[in-house]
C-alpha cells in the first residue's frame, strides 16, 4: 500500500472513530430515556401513564434501530468544488455541537455520492469510497470527477463494487448501500406515486434495489409509513430468510415480509400448482363467481315450513324469508355478519306468531327464547342463510364441478375442471387469494382471521382513552406510527400487551399497508394482485421482477402481468447490468433462451467475467458423477474463498429429485439441493446443474433461473444432450 494511502486511511480512521463515538453515545442516550420512562411505574394519572408508554416505546425503538447499525457506518466522502466536505453513511449523525457529522445515504444531499459522473459531476470534485471492516478503515478509493478519466467511468467505486460482488456468499443477502450504482439509485429514489415496476434480468440487483427503496421510503415518508407499515412479498420463505438481514442493517425494522402462501394470518399454503392450474385459480372471474357462491347460500325455502314449538304452530313462510333476506342484504354486511339480523328478524316473526296476539314484551321475549333454542327452527333458518368458512366453501366448490358450474360467473369449463380437488388435499398458494376473497365476503367472524383493526377503531372511536393517547402522541411531538392511539388506549386498559406495529399488521388480514414491495412479481396471478391491492388502498407499490424468468407462458408486458394493478402502473424502469453472474454464464444463458425460441426481452450485460466460470461433465452415471463433481467443486471453493466458506447449490428437476429420493430444500449448511423454483431469487458461489434438459421440461424460464444463480461457477452434469444453444458454445471439460 503506498504511503499516501496509509496516510489517508489514518485520516479517515479518525473520522470513523468519531462517528462511532457519537453513535454509541446516541444509543446509550435513547436507552437511558426509555429506562427513565419505564421507571416511572404504573402510577400517576391515566394521561401520565399513557405519556410514559409513548415515550418508552418511542425511545426503545430508536435505540433498537441504531443498535442494528454496526458494520460500515461510514462508507463515503464527497469533496465538493466549493471546498466543503460531506461524509455519507448508514445513518445521519450530529456532533455534540449540533453540526452535521454524517449524512444519511437517503438524504437528498447524499444523491451525488451515487449519481455524480465525470460528465455530470454535480458540484463534486472527488468521491471517495471508504472500506471498513467493522470499525477499522481498511482502504480508500478515490474518483476525481473533474478528470479526463472520470468521463469514462463505467461504475461508481469500481474497486469496492468488484470486491462486493466477488465476495464469498454466506447464505444471506447483504446491503449494497456503499456501492449502489447510478441506474439503481435512480430507481431507489424515484418519486413515483402508484405502481413502479422495476424490470431486470437475473442478478441486476432488483431485490437489492427494492429493499433499499423500502428503506428510502421509510426514511422520507416516515410519518406515514410508520403508521401504516410496509409489506414485502417474496416468492418463498427461504427467499425471505435470505433477505431478512438487509433492512435491519439499514436501521429499518418493523417491515412485514410474507409469501403469498402466508398472506392470511393463521393460515399457510405451500403447494405449488402446475402453471395451468395456477392460471385457472388466478382468473379474475373468481371475484364474481365467489360473490355468487356466497349469495347462493342465502336461499328461499321451496315452500312454507311449518314448525311445532311448545305445543303451538308457526309457519316460516317464503315471504318472511324473502323480506328478511332483502333487509339483511341491504345492511351491506358480510354474509356471516348479516346473518345475525336475518336470523333475528325471522325469530321475531316466528315468536309473534307463537304468542298468538299477546304483545307484552316478556311474553314475546319468552317465545323468542323458545324459537332460538329449537333445533328445528335453527336448522330451517340456517338452511336459508348458512354460515360457513372460506375453506369449507372453497373445498365444496372445488370438489363439486356441478356446483361450481352453477354459481360460475365467467370461468371456462376447462378452468373449472383444472381446479377440481378432493376435500382434505393440501391447500396451494394459488388458493390463498380465493380464500382471502371469501373471508372478505363471509366476514370477520369466519374462522380465518381475527377482528380487524379498523373494526376495533370504530368501536372505540369515542373513547376518551383514545383521545388521551392521541394527545400524548402529538403533545410529545414524537411522530411516527410506532404507537397508535387505539393500541395505547387498549394498553392503558390492560386489554393488550405491547406489540410492535409489524406484528399487529401481520396478525390482521384487513391491515392497510402504506407501501407494498413485490419481488419475483412476474409469478403473481391477477387474483393475487387483487388481494394485494386490497392491502394497499393508496396503491403505492414497488414491483420488481423479470418477465424472462416467468414460469409457464411468458407474459408480453408488465401491464398485462399486473392484472387489476395494471391501471395503477405509473413508471417502468429497466436494469441492464448483471452484478451476480460472470459474463460467460449470462451470455450462455441468454444464448440458450434464444436458441429455444425465447430470446430475452430484456438482455443483460454482466459487470465482470471470471476464468473457468463454466464446466461441463458428460456421464452415464449421473448420480455418482454429481457426487464426484460436488466434492471437486467444494475443494475448489475451499481453495478460492477459504475452507468451508461459500455456498453451493445442486439444482435438479423435481422428477429427478424424486427418483433419487431427495428432499430439496435451502440448507443453512454450505450445500443445498434445490429445484429451479426453490432457487428463485437466491444465489450461490457455485451451482451444479443436473441434466439441464430435464430442468427445461419445467419451461425455459426454469432453465434460465437455474443457469443464472452462480456468482463464480456453473458445472453442468449431464447424460443427455445439452439444450440447444449450449452445445457448440463451449467444449466439454
Ligand atoms: N450496486 C451493487 N453493489 C454490490 N452488489 C450488488 C449491487 N447490485 C447488485 N449487487 C449484488 O448482485 C447480486 C444480485 O442482486 P439481486 O439478487 O438483487 O438481483 P436480482 O435482479 O433480484 O436477481 P434475480 O432476478 O436473479 O433474483 C446480489 O448479491 C447483490 O448484492
């Protein structure tokens, strides 16, 4: 290392030490304030107790956020033409004298760190990337933006970027805050209302960008989003585990991450339908069909029904039922909820008949109890307005195509047939939006969900405790939605334990999120979009995906893919540089797609290449050879990144996994065995592709996904011929 760099490193170390000192002090202060508030105990006026809760929760949260920021607190410095200097880091910090010490990467002032170029220096003379390992500065890298060289810069902070993309993987995605590139930064900071689509080929950083955008929005719209929350929807639980550390490392907690299969609280679906079945279940015609199926539960009897109760007779007439049904429907309530008023009216009518002219309140009440307790009366009323649950009704519709056909409103016969399912079979992910729709139609008393927050809020809307809580929140000017007035009021009454917003949102099917991020969005069906739109009335979405990686039929446009969310589409951005996969592999994967008749709509260019990125082994004994190749690749990885480090995936078709008796899953250990579907969104240092032509049977999207997961090397093991476009490219090893 040259002396000048040693001197610069020492200089930056001084600054970094100071920044950590301030960070440590700030954390300690927040914790102390929280403890102080808690120490006030459970006495004092209700107002004082509420203020104490607000203060403790607020400072506890702020401390927790800062405590998660540890590694690479400071990563950039801008020296401007006007001689000013600005340090950029993970959080904004002020010196004890109140002057700005560190600028949060999300602040407008930090934009030039990511976007200034030689052609457009934005007032920056020098941009410095500071590399640290925990609290120690290990390197600096400068770009002089007013130099001739700067006009040819392809990447910002190329050294830091290449070190980041070349680092061994540990099974968890890291943040990219120190090396965000200009095209990514524009997406992260996009001032888009409505649906923002980020299209990008494999490895272009869509997931990274989406998560950093969530952090950016939480910073810039904190007041709104802390009250309502941010929902992240990912393809699999393994994927959500893979990304779970990114937002906390950016100082953001409290985001809800779910797969579509886990969207409904207390319910989980894992099965993956074949694409045609998922498509049938994704048809928007289900909205009217299900509405009709629920209406169909509100029936008129074929004839008047005579009931014998307590030695007297009463008749449940068709007219009585019709009138009660009309009135119950007019309440606009969901089916199970409206049933109460329907049943009450009929019970009243029957009791009046049974009282035979007696009109005093006690007599009528007595007869009402008789009707209520009568099994026969209950059965007849239920037959006219059958309470049910989403799973019961959907099971019946799937199991009985004749029934589904009768209530159908727009599904094709073929689709009805595709959806056929025996009762008791496990639920599939594509069923979740239909159950969600039914839960909405049947009402909150159905079995899937608990009461929604809006309901509770309405019930207590005039409650003075809420007003007091509201006053405490605004009186202390703490902002944010960490503690909302209704929750505080319930806390004060001892009705609820303290829970962070993310937990409350996760448990509430009717929660309205302020922003929704959808990853691998090309896989969602129109019904899934319908469910997500319900969860975000403001229609504020960041949607990331790749049409070229879609399963089944490749959609031709994002507008079409978004289904009912399409009209909200306000901006489409395209990312073009792949940071994950070496050029040899991205080029090969795109060649194969083209030869198969599916040229990439959105081709990518790899940021780098590596020698020996591709290997192929042909064999007659696939199983033994895969084992041998795995051993070789692990040894090679030991040599290149260190003993036991790095991640390896064996990717094979579902059929092959079954034949070999394997249970594919993402492992915490070094080696995972996966189907292409499970590998979606993930990455590994090395991938071993078993029989690529078999993987292709799942569709060209599956093979494209499988071929683009590795950061270093892909090794194909095959007995059959390799797919078109592959052979002829490179000779077998
Ligand atoms: N600016 C960057 N600096 C450092 N690493 C980056 C940058 N952009 C992307 N990466 C890395 O590239 C890899 C791919 O990113 P990511 O998973 O977000 O891509 P993707 O577009 O979602 O891919 P796919 O469609 O295959 O799921 C990740 O390891 C990510 O950290």
